[in-house]
């Protein structure tokens, strides 16, 4: 039962990031509202409203049908235009920035809701048009309240369309894309830092522990640590996670070690705590923000774009994220209710993170003097960071500075530029 519940939650968790999730839900609500109003109109509700406030309702069947038909045609046009704008946004993001940012753009809840509003209003108008019939007696028999709601929904849809145009014009700008990535990563990193505890004891050696293998393959989107901890507490056991969020795992790859031999059903329960996906989101893994910003830098410096301004802005965001990352320890643990270490989490160290970023930047951008000056400034800011969790982080930065110096000397041909860069590096090394 517990495994089935986890699978349902896992499925819903994946669906939420799909572009059709909220439109589908809102469309169903539009259909339900249309059917509900059909039943209400059968109780002569419109006749009651007409007797008390006749100015609210339309008195002509032809006028009601014409308005509803116009609404349906207009909403279809708006939906086509809106979906076209979304496709243009995704195509431009892929071409000019990085394909890795697409999941974040697709999962934009605001745009999903707006598209859902269009579709729900369209379906409601269709169902309302069906129930509008010629009156057969002297009383008011037109579905006036339903038509009135259709008018209000159409006005609301037009307001949503105006907001959509404004929002999509902002989302397509690279500065706003980078700012969104930066904001999400800062929020996630800050949450992880705040959850860390001081004076953490050493975790037991897991060399002889029992290994649990993955039942499927894909990117690890999320790990439900709380659920896993509950399973471990039932057995009074500890676990070490061998893989990292965002890492691609193949089937039968070892993912967890436990210090107790569980039954097969307990192994399956722990495996169900790993959520696999073919895409990644910054909200789940802050490391993806570093990948995205680095790829934006490399794409901006490519001959096809040649946009050093965007690369410089991305380095500024990377600098702030790295300074915040230096406040976090490399080792991650999950604690139970008694503040006892119960799960050891495999995470990317600061040294590995900085090396991955710098390797890409050094390889593809070492020829650009302006960008190298900015990267040198980034490393200088990291050395001057006021809050650093581990002094070894400074040694890592100095090591990367030396690596950068070697690549600059081999790539920059202008002697004047080369001397200026080497002088800046020498000053930083002297003050470090």
C-alpha cells in the first residue's frame, strides 16, 4: 500500500512539470461548470434572475448564439497565437541559450494556467451554446445566466491574454532567464545551508554494508529522504546514498548501502524513494543552475552569437552562487527526530564543482581577454568571500587560478593584454 501511494505521488510529481498539466485540469473544470450550469438552468434559475434583475440577461436567442459563436472563434485564435508564442520562446531558448533551460521554461506555472483558462473558457462556451434554445412559452427560458458567465469568462480571458503577452515578452529575455535561474538556485542553496547542523560526528564506515541496486534508469530528479528515513527507522538502520541528484543512473547500478539486511519489499520501498526523470529542474538540484549558466556563457561566446555581454552577466551570477556555496559543507546528512545521522548523502564537492565550471570556461573562452579578466575577478571575489565553511576552499580557488594562468599564457597572443592579465593574477596570489 505504501509503495502504491509513493508511485502515485511520483507520477503526479512528474506530471506537474508538463506543459499540459494545468491546462488539462482547468479544461475539465470548464466542462464540469458547463454541465453544472446546464442542470441549474433546468431549474429555471435564469427566469428567477430575469424577474429580479432583467438588465443582467440577454433577451434575444440570436444575440446569445452570435456572442457565444464569436467567443469560441476568438478563443481559438487566441489559443493558436499563445501556443505559437510558447513554441517561439522554446525554439529561441534552445538556439541562443541552452537546451538545458527548456524544462524550467516549460514548467512555468503561470503560462500553463493562462493556457488552461483559454481552454476552459472555450469548452464552457461550447457547452453553453448547445443549451441555448428558442423559448417555447411566455416565461424567460433562455440560458441567460450561463451566457452572462460566458461574457465574464471571456473578459477574464482577454485580461489573461494581455498578461500573457507581457509575461512571454519578459521570459524570452536572457537577462530574465538568468535571473530566474539564479534566484531558484540561491533559494535552494540557502535552504540547504540553513538545514545544516554544527559539530557533525563522522558517519560509520559503509565498506561492508549491503548494497541496493536501481530498478530503472534515468536522471535522479529527487530523493525522498524523509520517506527513506522512516523505512530505516523501522529497522533501526542507517544508509549511505551512493549516487547524486541530477546524475544519470543505469538499471542495476548500486544506489544505496544499508547496514542491515532488509527483506525484498523493504529494498523496493527504498528504491521507490528515488524519483527518476528524463529532465532536470533547478528547484530540485541547485547544481543544474551552475550547468545552465556555464552553458549560457559558452553559447554566448560561440562565433554564431558572439555576445560577451551576456557571458559577463552570467559570470556575475556564477560568482554570487559560488560565494554562497562556499558557506556549505561538502558532506551532507539527513537527521532523524533525535538529531542522529541516519542517511549520508553523496554530493558534489566544492572542488569538483569549481573545476567543472573552470574547465569549460578555460577551454572555450581562454582566448577572450575581456572575459578572462572577468573570470580572474570572479576568483578574486571568491578568495575575499567573508564567509567560508572550509579553508580548503581557498586552496581550491588558488589552484584554479594557477590553471587559468597557464591557459591564458598559451592562448592570448597580444603581449600587452597578456602582461596585464598576468599582473592581475600575480596581485591576487600575493594577497591570497
